[in-house]
């Protein structure tokens, strides 16, 4: 995968600042199945798990914002039903690189936060290992 290749080639190192961008719909909806609390709980869990799993690594969580170059910019309203998780970093030319970690809009399921964090840990800490999948 793209992230693993970037780590193996040395483009993403332990000192590379990483940004986990989260787009999530945390507002009420006309849908009876939409549970705002579920979205907020998962967003909090992602934040807490990132902090505890990667304490010395420069990783920030960006909630419902976009990144342009070195700046973080506001984003339009989150899409209804979205829970999109992307990993962003700047390459040596200061271009934003992105890899998708989960898309609820595509999969129609909520993410398994532990699985995503485990995947990141394996790829960032042991990129040669190939036996884990998101």
C-alpha cells in the first residue's frame, strides 16, 4: 500500500509530522437511524487511542478541517453520514500526501478504531511486515 511504501522508502520517518483527518457528521439528522452520540463517541475514541498509542510521535487529529500545504483550513459542512479517516503528511516538496484509512460513505459501516490504530502501528513501526489488513 501507499503508506507502507512511503515508510519503507524513508519518506515517512518517525519524525515526520502526521495528521489524521477526520470528517464526521456530528449533527442531528432527519433519519431515525442516525445516532449523533455514536459519531461523537467514535471521534473521541480515535483521539484518545491515537494519543495513547503514539505518545512520542508527532501526530495530530484534525476534526472536520482540510489541509492545504502547511496550513489547516476550514472545510464545508461534513457530509451527512460521513465518518472518513485519512492520514496526511507533507512530502519533501511540501505537497500534501494522503492515504485513506476508512470511509463510512464507501463501506457503509463504522470503523473499528482499534484495527485502524493497529494497522498504523504495524506500518509505521514495522513496515516490512505484510500480514495485517485494515
